C-alpha cells in the first residue's frame, strides 16, 4: 500500500498537472485533496476485509466474477456509485447519465502500473 507521503505527493502532482493545463487550482480544493490523501482509520480494515473475502473464494472453490467483485467493493466502501459525465470521466462506452463507479479514499489516488 502506498505511504501517506506518496498519497500527499500524488495529490500535489495532480494539482500541478491540472495547473499546467491552464486550469486554475484553488487553495481550498488543493487542501481538500491533500486531506483526502490521508486515509481514514477504517480504510485499512475495509481493504483487509475485502481482500480476505476475495481470497476466501479460493478456499471455497468458487470464482469471483466481475459482479461479485464490484458488489464486495461497494459493500466495503472501496467503490462508490455515481452517474457518468464525459466532461468529468473522459471518453467511455457509457452513455451520459448512466451508472458509473469510482474508487474511493486511497484507491482514488493510487495508480496501477497500467494507468501510469
């Protein structure tokens, strides 16, 4: 898992890159993102519970399909439902106003090797 410092650096880098694109970044918005980079005390517990439940599929001899994973991530607060907006979320196969899922907390700031 990313360190607190890495999360704060990611939040600052986000604002630096948005500022470089010509978008003005307010101090309040930047402060909010930096504070959001600090995980809440229950986040590690939710991540651990999610991981434990997914791993239990192995012991039960069952598969975790995409809907099961999505339902568990929602249950543990790792994903949140919203509506798709191409101006906010970028291009997608989804229609504007369709159900859309976003990462929450630290997962929102973390990047995978395929996203970097």
